[in-house]
């Protein structure tokens, strides 16, 4: 429901360590069953934000509400164990002297029959039925991660806070474990705040991404929107490699190797940067050796000379030096394409995939 009370609401949280502002006026909301990824580079304040919501770190200012109830403000703070929050971290933090079943049931209260039933149901849900008597050292990394998930879910937390929980897993296991974890969390209706520095993980798991930089959220939105409408050059570059075409706006136009670009809203004489990802820079094989066709629907092509090409498995990256101004651009070509250095080729760009920012 659009007007439902958010499961988690953080309002203008700030935290300083000495004179350094680690988190600055950060606000976010998460609904029940929603997965929000707090994404950003190391040191931007992601984990500190998570710790404040968990209650193990106190904010200098701001308010935290859970289901509309204030759990932390300038006057008081509810202890972590009373916030109804589940925690998952990179190291899993399983108790080595307890069995899998004992680890999962560690935070449960109530009678033995109910606890045993909850443990069995969770182990089945994470595909670990029959693993109850085993100890953590007998499990693989992926199995330990699933035990940690079951343990965090056992008390039915309203909110799950996850700090880089998959970074210790083998790449071959990671995607499957992430997908299974997401499925289980959705089934439980838990609101999830996942901290990560990996854009691919955020794009894969999140309903909403909150992109964080220098202690504050610079952009929030769905994975599709935040990828395809970045707020600035740094936001675009965080999700993939980029090409940057530099120019000067005159009369709302900027001249580039690919012809004039509309740059409304930029002052005359103002420097601009036109950003395009390598996969949207295309080689015009039909025009090779035949020169430009200014009437093309995709705009004016430009010629560049290959400086390097390398094969990455699913695509080839080809670096060019442009005839127009000597600038450097890189194209990502699906499959195998390895032209020799010095080969001249005509390039086209997807204008609908370009972003224009002030320099």
C-alpha cells in the first residue's frame, strides 16, 4: 500500500569520528519485503550507517523508526537486542562449538517443541535438511553462509541488516547463494538493508539502490533507473567503465567527433563531458572504408585508429585514438573481434545512451 508505514525509516542521520563527518544527514526508508542496497566505495560510511540502525553505534543526530516506532533519537536509544533486527556479516560468525541446529536456535525463545520445529523449517528452507547435527567446520563456505542466514531469520526479525555477507564466497557459488538468500528473505517478508561495494551485486539483488558517497546518499532509485539515469559522471562510472568526450557548449550545442550534441542548460563557453559506456560505442562495419554518411539516423560517424584489442571471454575491448582530436575511446564488442593495432575503423554511438554533465 502506498501510504503504509515504512518498516525502517532513517531521518537525517549523522555521525562524526573526531572532526571527520563519516555520515552526513542521511535519510532512507524501506518497506516490508523490500531489498535496499546501500552501495558505495569503501570508507563512504555504509557500515557505520548499518551499525547505527542496528543500535551498536549511536548517531550524533537524527531519528530511526521501525514500523513507526522511534528506536533512536536525541533523547533515547532502544538496545540492539530489542529492535527486532537480524544481522549478517562477511565472516558468518557461527559458534564453532555448537552444532548447526544449535547455531540456528541460539536466539530463539519459547518451548523446545516450537524451537525444534522452527529450526527444522528454516534448515529445509535453505536446503540444509539433515545438517542439524553437523558442526561449522564440517561445512563449506556456502553452507556456512546459509546457516548464518537461517540463524538470523530464526527469531523472525522485522529487518535484516547485511554487511558484505557474500564477499567471502567463491565466485562460482556466489550467484546461487545470493539468489537463494533473496528468495528466502522475500518469502519471510523481511525488510532488507544490504551494504555492498559491488555494483553487480546491488543490480542483481536490490529493489532499490541508494548510492552513497562521502557519507551521504547522492542518488536513490530502482536498479534500472539508477543505471540508465546517473546523477553525475561519478555515478555512471561506479557501475561500469565509461568513455568521456570533452567539449565546450556554444548556443546549446557541443561539437564532438560524432557531430554536434544538444547541450541545453549549459552556459555558452561552459565545459561539458559527454559520457557513454563502451557497449554503446559501435563499430560501423558496413561503412568501413566508405567514409561517413551524415544522414544516418544515428548521427555522424567518426573515424578512429585501433591502438589495442583484447579478448575477455564474452566480449572484446578495442581501444581507439580518434582522428578528430586524438582523444581515446574504448568499444566493447560482443564475441571475438581483435583488429590489429593501426587499423582505421568508423565508429558510431548510441546518442540515447549518452549522458551530458558539466565538466
